[in-house]
C-alpha cells in the first residue's frame, strides 16, 4: 500500500526541494561484491544465483527506512513494503517484467520467484506490484562480465535499480561488480553506502 506524504514532514524535506526538479537527479554507485558464499550455496542447494541475489537485495533494503519513500511524478509516496523486480525471458523470446514481494524466509521467496517468473514467461504478461509496494529494479546481463553500468533518468521511473553481469572467479573467490542507481530525493550517498554494506553482509550470511 502507498500513500502520498508531505515531504516537509519527512527526513527528505531538503532533498525534495533540491532534487525533484534537477535535470538529472539520479546517482550511480559501483561496488565489487564478494559472492563466494552465494556461488557455493547456489551450487550446493541447486538454487538460482539471481534468485539468491534478489533475495539478499530485499533483505538489505528493508532495514533502511529511505527505501520506503519514493518520488512519483511530483509527489513523495510512502510505502508499507518492498518488492524486487526481475526481468524474465518470455516464451516469445522477448523480455517481461516480474515483481516479487520481499520476505525474510528464503524458501518462501524462492517459491514465489519460481512461480511468478514461470507465470510471466508463459503468459508474456508483466507481474506489477508498483501500486502497492516500493519496487527495486534489477537487470542481470549474465552472458558477459561487466565492470559497471550507468542507468538513465527517464523522468518517469525513479525507482532504485541494480545492474550486474556474470560473476568472476579470482583464485578461490568469486567477485561480482554491481551498479546501484537511486534518485537523490529518495536517499543520499550515505544511505546507499549502508545498503551496499548490508547487501554484502546478507550475502556472507546466506
């Protein structure tokens, strides 16, 4: 559920004034994650790597209050919950969008991830939760290794967004460069840094 809030009654009051009308209010941070634990869990338990990363993204985000606020149009909206968006290759060979509710339980998240992505792939219809949840976008370019990516300011979608490619093997470790884009009205670099630190911690604790 989402509700329109008065920016002046939130911690983002000054940021709303500074960045809502900025030509480019989007900020991108890049970080290399150690995903050794995630790769091992994926292989040992037969779980999809991208599902595990989406799960950890959600776990890292729900503990940061700024993720529950999002500029939408000219308003600041407050949400009760968060979802993770993943891109699905559908039966037509094109891409569809699938929003998955965040949950603390890995088995439950995995079940929803598999059920919803199969549904989207077979029907070619997006599964959209943006009216009821703050959605974190993701895009996995798994066919190649990338050093980073800078998203775009569409002026329509202000949601936080993560992009990654294929992980890399470094001796006995695995690394994954990741890009995190966010709207400066929603959060500052400090909050984004905390999120990325939380993400690494969640990966280590899988």
